[in-house]
C-alpha cells in the first residue's frame, strides 16, 4: 500500500486494468513507431551508447508535421486537435539531455517524444527556475542567454520517464501497485531507486529479450528486405505488405500486436538499462573509494551508505597518550561510528527546491557500541550537515566515511586494538589506573558529575552496574530499530510542462503539472538489508550480547567508569591507562612482626574467605556463629601500637597475599554528622563486601573514642559505628595509635586485638635486610630496562655489611631515637640518592639543569657506593629534628603518649598476677591420672610482676640525668660517633649471589615454599631474641 500526504496526489488502491479497450492507456504498437523499425540500421555503430537515438523517417515525420500544420490552419482557435495529434505520436527510445527551460517547454512535434528526458542543472539553473516561476501560467519566454547542458559544467538533476513498459517494470520490481503509467514520472537526484533496483531491472530485460528477441529480429529482417513498410499518421495506421500477407486475419493480427508490444518493451527497457549503467551508477560509484575528494549537498546520500564506518576527528588527537601532557579539558569523544540511518531533506511539492536551500539539512543517524554492565548495545548519535552551495571537501565535514580519513589504515588498526582492550578489560574487576580522568562522554558532551579532570594513581574496581546506578545520567541508552515500511511519496511541480506550437511559442497547445517522486522505497530497502546484518540493532534481539563481532571492535569506546579505591569515588578513565594488577613479592612474608600475630591473622583471614566461598556456592547453608542471622558474620581486627611498626602494612599485605582489593578509608571520608557517617559507612561496607575487598579504616580512634555524658554528637557517631560493625560481613582492619581512648563497647565487637610494640633489635635488622634486597632488585630492573641505551649509569654498589653493622650500632646507642619501619624505608630512599649524587662531579654551588651536562657528569662517575656513611648523614638530620622537638615540648613521644594515657610504648605482656593454668579433665587428652581438675592453690610468679624494659630503663635514666637540663638548651650534647670495625670499610662488599637476590612468590597459603633460612624471614626466636643485654627476652608458653 502506498502512503501519501493529503496534499499530494493519491494513487488508486487497485492497479488500473490493462486488458480493456482503453486506447489512451494501451501500449503503442510497434508499427506506430518508425524509430523502432529503423533503430538498428541508423544507430548500428553506437550500440554501447546509453542513448538509443531516434531515426527520423522522412516520410513519417513529414506526414506528421503536415497534419499539425494542417491542424493549425484548419482549427487555429482549437489547439486541442493539434495536441491530440502530437500526444499520440510514437515515443522515441532514446535519452535527451536538456536545460531546465527545455525540460519544461516543448516546441513542435519532435520534442517531448523521448522516453527518458534528463534535466542537467548548472550554476545558473536556480535563475532559470525562478524566472519560470515568476512567469506563472503566462506564456513562457526563453532566457536571453540560455545555458547549454555542458557535461563538464552541469550535472543530472532530474530524470523524466515517459515509457509505460519502463514504469510498469519499476512498479513490478519494487512491489508497488496502482501506478498511473500513462503519465510521465519524474525522479530526483540521487536516483536511489534506479541504482538499488538496477540488477532487477536487468533481470527483467533479460526475460523480455528471451521472450521477444526473435520477434525483434524478425521485424528487423522484414524491414531490411522490404517486406513491410509502415507509416504512422496519428490515429490512423496504414500497413503496406507484400502479396501473400494475411493482413485481414484477426488471429494473426492479435499475435502481431502482442509481438509489437513486446518488442517496444524490449527496446524501451534496453534504453533505460543502458542509461542507468552509463549515467546513474557512475554517480554512486564515485564514492566507493577515496579518489573523489569533494561532494555536493544533494550527493550526500551517495557518499553515506548504510553500514559504513564513519570517522569523526577527535579534538584530542589520535595518540593514546595525547591527554597526558596537560591537565586542560579536552573533548575525548568517540571517533568511529557506524551509519545506521539517514534523514534526507524532504522535498515539498509545489515550489520544488531539489537544488537545495539554506533551510535544508542532512541528518546522519549513527551509533557506537557501549556496555551497561549487563550487555553490549548500540548508542545512537545524530550528526547534522547544514546546506552548502557548490562542492565541499569531504574531510571538512563533521563526519565522513573512514576510507577518506588520512592514514585510515593506521586509525583502523589502533581502534581495533582499542576494541580488543575494551573487551578484555570489561571482564576484569581489580585493576590499576595511572593517568588523567575523562570528563566527556563518547559523544563529546561533558558529564555534569565529572566536570573537572584530575590525575589518578590508584587501584580501581571496574563495576559498571554500581557506577551507572550511582550516576544514571551516564547510563548508555541502547537503540533498536523496527524494519522500515515501503512508502512512496509523490507530488507535483507548480512549474508546468508546456507544449507550444513552435519555437516562437506563439500558441500553447497543452500544459500539465509534472508528477514527482519525492521519496522512493530504495532508502527503506537499504535500511532493512542493513538491519538484517546487524543483530545488535534489531528489536527482535532480546538476549544480552556478551561479545561483539570482530568488525565491530572499532566501535567500542575509549572510556570506562571505575571506582578509585584511594579516592573513594567513581571516575571516568581512559582504557589505555588501565593495567592489570601486577603480581608482587609476597609482602606478608616480608612483614617483620610478631610471628604469633602472623599466624593468628593468617588463620582468621583464610577461614573467613573459605566460609564466604561456601556460603556463595551453597546459599542454603548458614555458617554464622550468632543466633541472629547476618549478625557478627564479619571479621574485625584491631591493630594498635606506636606509629611505623607495621599496622597499616599488615592490612596491605593481607590484601596483597589474598589477591583481594584493599579498600582504605579514613574518618575524613565518612563525614562529620551521624547521618553522613551512617550513609557513607553503609555504602562503603556494601561495596567492600560486594567486591570482596579487605576494608581498612586507618586511624580509627576518632570513631572509637570513649563516649561521655555531654557530647551527644560524638556519642551518636560512636553508636552509628557500633551498629555498622555489628552487621558488617567482610574483613575490617582497624588501626590506631591511641588505643587508650577507645570505648569499652568496641571490645566485644572486635574479634581480635593485636598489639604492635616498638621495633626490637632483630626486627630492625631484618627490616634493613628487606630494604637492601628491595634496593638491589630496583637497581637490577633499572639496569635491565636501560640496556640498549646509548649510555648507562654505573650500577649502585651496596655495602650491606657496613650498613647492617651501623644499623645495630645505632639501635644500641640511641634507644630514645630508634627508627620505626617507615623511617627506615625513608632512610634508604634518601641514602641511595646521596650515594648517586656523591659520585658525580657537579659543583654544589651550581644547580645544573642542562641535561647534556648532567649526562657528562654522570659519565665521570666510575661507580656508586651505598654504605654506612650516607645513613649516618640521614641519622644526623633525623636526630637534629627529634632533639629540637623534645626541647620544644619538654618530653619524648613515648612520654607524651604515657601522659595522655593513649598508649604505653614500653609495655611487655607477662601475664596477669593470678593466671592459673588450665589442667584438662580425666576425659581430656594427655591428662595425668589422678591429677585434679583445678589447681589447689595459686602461686605468685615473680615473672608476672611488671618490670620496665631495657628501653624503658634507659629512657628513665636518661630523663633523670637530664631533668635539670630540660628547657635550658643544654640538652644538645655532643652526638655519639660511629666507628666502623676493622672488618667493615667503606668499600663495597662482595656482590651477593643471584640466588640471594632473586625474589620468589611465597604466598602465605603455601607454607611448603617458604624458606625458613631466608634472611628476610623472622621466626619467633629471632623476634624475641636471646641477648639479655638488649632486654628484649620474653618467656615462651612452655615456661608457664
């Protein structure tokens, strides 16, 4: 069914019958057309030409003109008689090119008879059209300077079909109906219908040639042999036959009539097919490659084809690290698109503006492929191209086919790699990002939630579902299409077709409005073909799409939404700077803490993870210890002690060893009101459990502080925190160095509290060994990556013996200023920098910013040595600040913690005064026969009496000795000097073996791979030590 606007001509619902005796709509007989009889003989040398030129048979044309002339003379006041004679003249199977004035005005009997009339527009065509419109229905006057249709300066703008066989076959191949084929039909550029259905029209021609080819050859043979001569005189036809022809036989006449109609159809269709092949298809073929560099506005439909990959240049350039050089905001939008649909300028009948006007525009509906956390889908975006005069460079358009882009192959290769990377990353969860965030969506619009750019260096969690729920404005809206429905839109042109008596236009014989095809169905058919190939666009596809085809990889975007664990927020990131988490040396193995703490943490965490795995695989099993479901199912561990003794490092090592993300938060991230804290804590706890994170609340004493009678706000914060802890189901590490301020209600909420005392001598030396090994590994990797450069700086030589000897000496001689683990790490960073600088010959008085001079200075360094000298310089700077701080406050940090009752750094647990040892009952395993189930008496154990440690004794003696000097400035006595032993020199020691330098993956759940002789390990004996002079000895459980 054809759909038309109410203002346009409506087609009848049923096709007009072609079997009746309607002479006006009957196909003309072959003997009515002398051109058809003589075409082969006249145009024999031009068979390849699309125009089938007419043979003006002298006798027939003179006869026709005579009748017209006679008609004028006899009926000068009645032009209808002359028009009736002209309109019944046979059509000429050829193509005529003409300017607009000729296209609308016909003169005499010869014009208007070609089956295909072509309007070739030029630079002045608008002037022609406007002049004829101004004339209205008055007699048209030719332009003073008419433009000839020069092929070099003009282009085909309209094609008028005046052949019933051609129109009937177009109607047939397009599955249309109800066409009034007796009237001429005019098609507009870009002639999509001609190009799309050309193959089917060729098939129709082949069928006609097979059916009527013999008849056509027979008539040609008769013409050549002189057996028949036919002269057409309007409605009257006279046939001259040789003797013996059965011209009066009706049966033979009907057969002859059918043959004549078939031969006419063959010749008309052949003319049409040759015209389309020669004139129309080349217009479309121009844009199949990148040789054509310019385009007209009306040819955009030929340039943009359904399914084409389009390219829209990005403001940020093509380099994957283009946005790292600056923090300025740049538009980081999608560059590759697929064309799905176009909206061509809709032609209005009446005053037709097919040459274009400033009000017209061309819309390109295209899409890229995105992911919403569940499925891939196509996201629609529309590009608009405003009307422009003349020709325009294709690459100057806002979007154009990828094949016209400069270095298109390189761009496609890069986008394919980007698509592969996106598709692989979407399956990951825990990643690392280092780069600038993105602020714009793939279509280039700035997201309101991500207005400012910032540089991120953090572990991230990729969870599109959570991110898009929190920021629904970023949710991609997937587009799906229904198949198009055939829709012919017809109209009329107000500029009429006028037939004049002669070239002087003295008398108008006939005028009629032209039937226009404003919209054909080829666009719909092309769209439906494209839709069948793209399952992702079809409305029938209801299943999630989990993978994209190889050819669609270039359509995947460059950005993803992730959650930055360090910044604790969702951000938009560039996928080129997302990396998988690199496996590192087992940090849990390198922790130099109490081995019993290690064993306790490892067993608790592994048991918790196993329980979670069982609950996920078997939801019906309830493994919680509490009688209330969901309560107390988490693991809360409190780590307390002095700064820098490994509390935070323990939580980090647990996450690294268990290959779980570490979710660090601070009290400042949670807010300051009870409502903010509860909301933030609930969200963080939910995300942490969802992502299987190890949650770390560093410096948690703010929310764990003891409640009072008057501070209701603080009490509310503590109550909120207590309630969240009660129902948290994941792993939570709480760290604090102010454990004395904790509320007593937290004691029962915390599963285990571990005290981290100040570093002992063996711990300190073990930490020094770990840092030496780490520094050697860094130097080895640096040399490996610099291999192949023009010049390599010398390898840093590490004198580990002198460093370790100095570490022990410093620990023994500076009990009040001993380094913690963080200070030791900082000392190695500073000392290695000093060692590298000391080997250079640059003057200290000149800051050398010249890179070339710096490289020449590096070349003068034979080798670099890191030994005790650099560490002594670092110790001097640290001691100077510590002494100054003590002079300012009048006490040490240990004293301040003791006075504030927040921490006891010299504490050493030796059991309670009365701590009876359990004796198992008779049924118990290993109980001696006859022993009592309860000790008869409790004996005082002298070891249970709290006694000061060696460190505490030395500090006390030091304070008493210098009490009178506090605040007087006389405390700054001569600093003790380190004297290296004979065996320790400033020369580098022998390079350690490769086996000693290598790091192996020793994850905590594979204890068989742990090397107990590894110097980085610290067993219980080493932890407690056996040197009574150091005062670090603790009795083990066997002695109780």
